[in-house]
C-alpha cells in the first residue's frame, strides 16, 4: 500500500523516526492509526455516556409526571421540529 503525505506530515513522520522512538515510518503510521482508533473509541464512549445521562434525566422527568403526551403522528413530527430548532 502506498500513502501520500503532505510535506509537513512527511517531515513529522521523519522527525519521529529520527528521534529514535520508532525504527521506521511504518511504525509511526501504525502507531498513529492505533491512536486514532483509541481516540474514536473514547469519543464514542463519551457520546454514549452523555446519551445515558440524558435518558436518565428523561426517565426522572417521567417519574415526576413531567412528560409530554404525544398522541398523534403530527404531534410527534412537531416535537422533532421543535427539538431541531
């Protein structure tokens, strides 16, 4: 596989190899990809935690009878319009 890098990125990869932390450019790229995957997993976990918190707030509101009755498709559609605004 061939990968094209901007001159700036190529310089950064070479600097990592020259620092002695990596033996070659492939190791730098593999490490960067592992980091990217870990970062994506972390972001997804944060999003999931936020969603769970929002659900907990909603359930607590329902438990206190603070919910909104949606009795038709048009009412549901309007709720989504309101949420997006």
